């Protein structure tokens, strides 16, 4: 199984960005943990980060080489109909993940416009949210 992992805006700042909320792992550490756990599960993961909505839409449309997608849309979660439409346009399963528990934070983070087009959402388990998403795609 080939899995595409997409990190949205500001996730390149992991490690230094609000570590009390997002943890101390850098995005390189996070990607290494994802790749290693995927290999343990017999899966192949590739990762991609962008601060740009259109680049994320382009990446989702480029799904053809993959069997599933894990996406942390970052702030785009809360308002991007373009990312939502891109998710609903592709025929492979997409899992939405968040490092923090978006439902335990500011009210504007409580709604996700993208999760409804995903097979599910995993929120609040730090970097393990991504690992749980890999497992869920494998078991599906
Ligand atoms: C986030 C939660 C979002 O509300 C926020 O804008 C992010 C990160 C998370 O992983 O917890 O950038 O998606």
C-alpha cells in the first residue's frame, strides 16, 4: 500500500511552533517516524508539506500513484472548501489527522469543513495521530 501524507500550512514549523500544543518533534522527526512505522506495517509512505492551499489541491489531484492519503490540513481544516472539494474528487480513502485535539481548543477550531469528505478523523494524539491513521488505512 502506498500512502501519501500531506502536511498543511505552518506544520513546517513543528518543534519550535507552540511546542506545548504541537510537541517538540520537528517535521523531519515526524516524517521519519511516519516512514519507519509505515515500513513496519509493510506500507510505503511519502510525505509532502505546503503552506499553500493550491499546492495541496494539486497534490490531492495527483493521487494516482497512491492507495490512500493522510492529511493534516492545518488551519485549512476550518475554512477551505477547495481542499474539501479536492478530497471529495478523488477515489481513494483520505484520513484527516490533527496533532492537537481541535475540539478542546478555541471554538473556531471545533469545526472541520474537510473531515466530512474523509473516511474518518483522528485528533489529539500528537504524532501518534499520523501512526494511528496509517494503521486505520491498513486495516480498512
Ligand atoms: C492542527 C490544528 C489546526 O487548528 C491548526 O491550525 C494547525 C494544526 C493540528 O494538527 O492540531 O495548524 O491541524
